[in-house]
C-alpha cells in the first residue's frame, strides 16, 4: 500500500500494523516515493551487517602509499 506522508503520520499505528501483516509500505511526499517502511525482521534479513571495529579499521584507505619512515639522523642536542 502507498501512504501520503500526512496520512502516515496521522495513522502511524495502522501503518505499523499493516507493515507487520502485509509487508513493506511506501510513503510518498508531494506524489514522490520517499521511504519504505519494513518490519525489523525483514530489515534484518537484508544482509546488512555492521562491521566490527577491526573490519572498520581494515576498510580504511591504503596507507602503504604514504612515506612513513622516520629520519635516521640523531636528534639535536639540547642544553637543560
């Protein structure tokens, strides 16, 4: 079913009930589809998996292209 945004706001409980009983519900704004409401169970089946911290770090940019070597010369002398 398709719902206009104003109607979806006014009848939110029914929107949720129909989502659970009938499946995804489309909400429109100014005649254009803007969102689809799905049950938590269906959303969980989409395969969307949050990465763990290690996966997050490993998914970052390739740092091997940077020159990260330390200088070999000794530090300067400082009088204390």
